C-alpha cells in the first residue's frame, strides 16, 4: 500500500475523547467596593398574557373568537443583578495531550485488522506532526480570540455596554495544597474584538495561545483562569445563565435555569425563593470557543461567519450543513481518510486538529 494512499473506510469503532477541560462559568455580583457575592437564580411567579397564535381555546385573537383566558400565570426562574452591582463571571480551561485523544479504534469482529493497525499508525504520525506545527498554534490562537472577545458570554455580550476580560495563568501548587493561585497575563476590552475575525493577533494573545499549545503537547500544568466583568450600564437587570432543556415541564412552569449546587423547590414553594448559583454550563462555553471554522467552502457566501467546528459543518445559526458536499469531500470523516498525507498546516489539517480537540465518534460501518 502506497504511503500516500487514502483509507477507503474508517475503523468500525472510532472514538475520540474531548481535548478540553472546561469548568462551568459561575456568576457573581461585583459591588463597587470590590466585594463579590454569588448571584443566585430566583424562583418566582409572574402574571403575563396569552400569546398563542391561532389557538382559540387559549384566547388567541383570531377572527371573532372569544378569549377564554387572557392571563397567563406562570412560575419561572430568573437571574438578576443587585441594583449596585456589575456581573462577574469566572471559569477555567486547559487542553489535554493530543496523544490521549484516540480513545477507541477497532474493526468489526472477524475483519482484517491490518487496515485498522495502519490507521492507528497514521493517526499517531499525524499527531506527532501536528504537535509541532503552525497549524496547532493557529487553532490555539483562534480559541484565545473567542476567549478575549467574550463570545462565550452569549446573550450577556450582546446587551453589555462594556466587558473587561482578564486572562490568568493557573499556578499549580504541590499536591498537599488544594488551592491554586493565578498570574494575570493580560486584560482585554471584549467589545473591541470582532466575532468574525481572527486577524491582528496581539502579543498577549500569542502568549496565552502558547499556554494552550503546551497543554496539547502534554504539559498538564498549562491552564487558564478567565474572569469577565460585564457592565450593562445599569444595575438590577436580568442576566443570562444557561437554560435547561426540560422534556416535560410541570404545568404552569415556564423556564429552568442552570445552577451550581441547585436547590430544587417544591412547585408550591413561596414566591421569590433563591435557588443555586447561576452559571453558564461548560458545554455552552465549549461551543462558543470552537466557533473557529472559517476553512469551509461557503465561508464568504455565509457572510464570512466562522461556524462551530463540527464534523459535517453543522450550523444551528444557518440551519445548514456546510461540509457534506460529496465532490469536495471536506467533512471530518473524509479528511480522516486522508490522514496519511495530511499537512497539519493546511486548511484541512487545521480543521482536523480542531476536530480532534472537539472529540466525537467517527465510526464507519464495515
């Protein structure tokens, strides 16, 4: 078999573990004197109006129907700042050694094992090349840009007047100590950075990216701590932690918000009951950080927007798949078959590095 011949199929069982360790992002009230208090989710009731299109039974205004119920009584959860406070958000991040990414690779029982062995060897060779490539540095720089531009704050970013992002290096202590300290690397004004550009990388961004690269190269002590101070121009406003998906919501219950150390009340609990600390879940942060794919074919047609790194280029924002063209063969499944000859500095190579960091199942039937 030629060194540069592509694999015809991927292993029947191929699993990659996620290459990032991300904590939940906890919310705090930050007072003018510097004092910090946990920002809790509140369970409370509201009285709204019915807004159900075309449903006469629910009181929708359609034709000459008579509204049976105008009021919409709900119990819900919300998170709000105190009147004198700004929002403070804290979380941590590190990358794992790329050597540990390949979690499982196996062929179907009874199949020829040689191609699976060849794939494992080619995968290992690509990892070795990638670890010392410009491609891995570019992937790290793009992750850093999505840290400093505050993309991970989601809706909180879009309504803020000013956002200060502080990025620190985690300083490890010996194993007898449970606390860690942080060394500030740089502070950024998040709103100065576009959500669409990865150009004009600063010296500070490069320094942070180097820490992430060291993590991918195997340094377990290379990690970051990130804090954001979000100023909405006024206090007492609603802020936006992650929202939970509930397949079957209790009758009359409107919304569930993500919490640290949650206290789940009885649905008959008193109004204005404080629950757990509000937070953005790690998965939502990870989705924002990996929104770095500008290497897909329709990048310009899609208003030059980066999309999240997904094997098939799936974009919830565009409701489309950008990497499923059978002629271009630029899905992660197709690119993995080219791993023998793949240059980690090429667009395909950098996309694959980012997919390896993302993790996932890439199994292909026999």
